[in-house]
């Protein structure tokens, strides 16, 4: 007898296969959706009606199996295929793909989501966002551009607005110092006319004179004297040094002021020593022999440093006095200088630019002078580092010795670091380390016709603006600045789940955690199996159209067969009704 039960059994087949067609249709519709993961539906029989649960076998009879009639089919569940789709290159640097099992982490409207879709863009605030505007999360960097792991924050790529300046810390040199050159024996020497404490010219100054308390006279060159500094002028007396050259390079303009503090001629000599960069300090047993002082004849004597590149050129007009005209008077150029000695010594000089923490350029001159040739072989050179940009009065910022062996190879150097005082708001002092032996970039001392030296590398830079960026396989965002620097400005983070099939689809290619997904593990790309990030590419859908078409045929067949069950049952019921007429 026909049963209505078969109608509902057929109906369950219709509904199940209809749902399967919905899943297949969704897969096919998203065949071109970025990073879409295909889904499949599983069926399970519903509960059965039991006629008998069966019997156990006896001593003379066999057992019987259960008697059951199934009541149709139900949807057991869906399973998402999280296998990787193919990677397609796009060339857009904000596009990202994942080769692995990780997920990008995005945040929108206070809700955190997970996605495989890396079609990101930058919004007007320079945040990296997905197509729906959710911010991409990752790790930021500290002031030294080191990634701060564990602190998730929106990724911001401020092209055209982010600026960077970096202080120089290291300078590397290369070149060859002529080992056959003449050893430094003397520097250039300049002397002034004699200064006296009396108009008769009988008591030479010794440098201890306070020019505000004692009249100072200077020889006029023809047997008499001229008042040089008038103690009754009322001051302040200013002596400006400008136009002096060292090795052909202008040393700039510097002014020494005498007020009422008891400054002496020796104080001025010390000031001149600083601004001319002459130095007689012994370093490693070597000295460049520079000094400024008044001799027994009352003459101002300027002894330059040894080495031809340290040659001083001082004209009388380079030292001008102002403010001492008053009372009995005084003259504007009391320092009539004449050169009495030429420098001797093989030497070389190079100039290079370093930067303070504000990106301000600072020019440094480095000179090396041959000081000694060892009887057992090898040479010894002394270096002097100078700059006009030192906030203190002293032009000399570094002194040291470099030694080479009998084969002209670098052996050692002393005092390879120097400091520059800054007063412009930058970090002070600026400390620079010099490297004379950096692998192939090494200074040697072999026989040659001339010495040569150059700074071949220095870090640090003036201000630069972020102009471009790229994202590496480890998720690090490398920013390129207009000053040539490249720095890490962030790192895209990935999440991994122990059971990604347990994620809940939230639409827009986004997922949220589900009861069966597990807690997300937040990590760097390449760690814990999260996979690597491919920049300038997108992951394609993993829908297999051939499989979907086969599944569609199977679902269509199942649907038709279930409808036939309903049709047949309907015919039997109709026949039953005919019997009653």
C-alpha cells in the first residue's frame, strides 16, 4: 500500500540535493573571487523506523538482522577547502598573497576578522585597508626601526609625508699612503713683528699681558713702535680671524672678544691655536708639532702641523682688530705676519660629510701625515680630523696613529672615534667611528708617487621622504626614502588556526573565530607554519570547475531521482483512491 512516508523521504532528497546545488552554485559564482575557498556539502541518512532490532543466534537457529526502513536524507554539514589557490602576479605593491596556512588579520568597526584576500589599498590616512575599509594589522617599529613584536596595530605607510634623518656613526676609508714619501719634520711657520710692553720697545711681551690693563706696542718695522692695543679704549676688543687657508682650504671666520675678564695675549694665542687646527699633542709617541705662542722676542709664532697638506697661508689682513681705537689710539692690523718656514712631510687629506641626528650636514677634513718608518719595516702615520662645524672653539676633533707592516698592510689604529659638539638641538656630541680596515675597503701603505685617501662609505643621511615601499616574504614593509635610506617601517602579521575549517564565514571574504576553530596564533610570516607573504600578487580562487560540474550532475541526478519517488508514490495513492470508487 502506498505510504505518505515515501513522499517525505523523496522530499528530503529534493531538499538535500537542492542545498547541494546551492553550494555548488556559490562555488562556481566565486570562481574568480580572490582567495575564495570552495565548499562542499556532506549528506547523512536520517533516523530509521525499526521493525525489529534482530535476534541473537540460538543453538538450533541462526540470528536475524534488524529490520529498518530509512526515512530520508539530511545535510550532515559543509566542509570548506582551505588548500592554497594559485598565485597570480599583479605588480601592485599593496597586493599580498599567502603561500601557507596563515590568514591576514584585519579590523573594522571594532571587530577583528581573518582573511586570505590580500587585495589591500591605502586610504587617505595612509592606512593599509581591505576593499571594505577594514584596517590591516601588523607589528610597528621603534625609533631604531626594529620591529616590536606582539603589539598589533594598523599598518600605516605614509608615502610622501613620512620623513627620516639619521646621524652618521661609521665612516670607512680606502686608499694607499705613499710609503716612500718624506717623513714629516716640520710644519709651516709664520711670525708677527715683535710686541712690547713699552713704547720704547725694550720690554717684549711674554703673553701674560692683560690687554685691558696694559698698553701693548708693536714694532713698526723701521726701528720704532706703534700703539697696538690701547688699555684705555673701553673695549670690547675683538680680533677677527678670516681668510686663513690650510692646504688651500679656507678655515672660515672666527672672532675672539676681550671684555673685562682679564683675558691675556696667551688666551688669544690659545684661541688662534684652536681655530687654525694646529696641534702638538703626542699620540702614540708621535706629534704633528703645531703650536701658537709668543716667543722671547715678543713675536706671535704660529707653527703649523707637519705635512704639506697642513700648510698654513696667513696674510696680515687675515687678523683684524676692532674696538681698540680710543684714548691714545690703536691700529686695526697689528699682526703683520710673514712666513719663515715651509712644511715638510708626505701627507694626504680627504673631506667627507657626516650628518647629525637632525640631518644637518657636517664637513670633516681628515689628514694623514707620514711620521716614521720602522727599522724592522712598516710605516707610521698620524691622522688629524678637523671641522669648522664644531660648536666648541677647537677645530681639531680627533688625533690618532695608524701603523702598517713591512708589506704595507694595515696593522692597527688608535683613537679611531672622534666627537663633534652640536648646539643646534641635535644629539650632542655626535660620535663618529672611522674604519681603516674593512675587508676589501682597506687602507694600505705601499710605495707610490702620491698618497690617496677617500671615504668610500658612511652611514647617516640628511632628511628624506618616504617615496616607495615593498613587502617581503617575512611580511616586513621596507620603505625607500629620497635620501637613499631603506628602513623597515612595519611588519604584516599572520594568524594560524589549528582547525581553519571551524572558522565562521562573515561575508566579504572575511572569517571570524568559531567554537571549533581554536584560538588564533598570531605570528610573523614564515613562523609556525603561517607561510610566506608574496608581495605584488594575489591568491586565486581554489574552485575546481571540473569537479563542480561533476558534482552538479550528481546533484541534478539525485534531485530527479528523488522527484521520481514522489511521482511514483503519488501514482500509487491515486490508484488506491480509484479502488474506493
